């Protein structure tokens, strides 16, 4: 009897020992699931805290892409330049982009001679290549690249190229204008100790890749009220920056300076494009938008202007012709009238017989 009890007790202890690891594994699986849920909740909270702009639809009824040069020396854009060196948690736009590139959090793409951004893998820029090209000092520590904060050339990045996309979304009947791409431009003197400053576009970044990080970085927006702050993403989304148009997306792939030979012509062309954009936005709210009609008008705009000039010329010609015929007719009628008035009247009276 004792032998049977001993066997039963040994069997129970063995069962409890083998069951314990299973329970532990269940607890570990539950812990991993909880961590994943917590990470997902963190991402969700970040999305709520830092909302981003709506993406451009794939099939808008109307769209116009323009490129602007944003000068950071102007007061309207100074928020993107200061502080030149990090102050606590405050950094300027280029310092933020530089750190994101160094840590591999965002990709950057080579600036091509045509100035068009190309977000393909074949145009991906290597961070080390940029450092070597523009002679930015760095040290390699294992797999990481260390750049001293004082060597980050944020003070030399005095402008940005910005690509805007303005479009009409027929699905929501709304008009939007948003940033598509950014390119920091380095302003640096030539190596031959010349006083001439040259511009070196560094790289293109896709705005969709950086907008979450811009949402978490605030900038000061007023010289008078230093408590006035907003995120960099809000700064771009609300069009607080000011920039001059230097190129539009066109079939000839031409910049404005290629066909505007003087500064006055360039300013007139910039004003004309700005007016086209504002007129289109005003047209949306004044009358219903017909996408086919808008496309037709946009495609034959030049021909329409030429046709109007031809119609005006034809109208003047036909008007002159009608005037000539009318004058000729009036002259003929006048001659007949004068001829009839000069001839004597003949009165015939019947005589009674």
C-alpha cells in the first residue's frame, strides 16, 4: 500500500513539474502580446498628438505643381533657420533633417541637374557621400557616423527648394495646397577665396517621410511674442512660409529663367502664375466645377488667346466692310433722292368731253 502511495505521489510531482514550463510559456506569450498592444497604442497616441496633412489623391480633377525658393533670411521664413545651433530641445529644420539622415530614420535622394525630385531607389543618397562631397568633418565609430554639432553646416543652409501641389479633390469637393518635397540649399563661397556665393542643392526628401518628425518639433514664430510657437508641420501646412516661384511642372521641363530673360519679365511671369492659382481657387467656389471643362480650358488656353485676337481682327475687318457698304448705300440713296428732286413734276389731269 505504501508503495502505491509513493508511486502516486511521485507521479503527481512529475506532472506538476512538467506543467510549470507550459504555464510560464503562456505567461511569456501574454507578455509579448501585451507589449505589441502597448506599442500599437503608442503609435496611435502619436498619430493623435501629431496629425498630418491629407495625402494627395491619385486621380484629382485638377492639379498644378509649382516649385518655390524659400529664402530663410526673410522674416517670414526665419522660424526654419533659428536656432542655428541646438538650444536645449530646439533645433532648426536642417539640423533636424541632418540627424534623421545620420540615424537612418528617413531616406534622401540625389538632386539631379533638371531639378526634378525622383524618389526611386536608384537615386537614393548615401549620407557618407554627402559628407565627403561637401567636406563635412566626421568620425566613424563601428557602424555609426559621428558628426560634431558645431560641424553641422546649418548656418550655411540659407534657403530651401519647396515643391507644392495644389489640387481639386472631386471626391470631397475641396481645394488643397500641400508640400510634396523639400531640398535644403547650401550657400557657400568658392574654394578660391572668391566673394561669390554659390548655391548647392543638397538632396531631396519626401515630405511624407518627414512630416511625423516635423509634427513633434516646435519653432518660434514671432519676434515680439516669444511664446508664440507651432510645429514645423503646421508651419508648412498653414502656408506660413513665403517663397518665389522658380519653376512649374511643364511638358518642356523649363524653369522660368530659361524663357524670362530679364528680372522684370521674371517677376511678371511669377505674378501671372500666382494669379492663375488664385483665380482657379476663386472659380471653384463661385461656380460648379466640371473637370472635363477645366481640362479643356487648360489644354487650349494658348489657342484660345490666339483665337480671340484673330476674332477681334476679323470683327474689325467685317465692321469696316459693313461701314463701307453702309456708306456706299447711303450715298447711292442720296444720289437717287437728289436726282428725283431736280427733275420737274408732271401733272396729268383728265379732261372732260
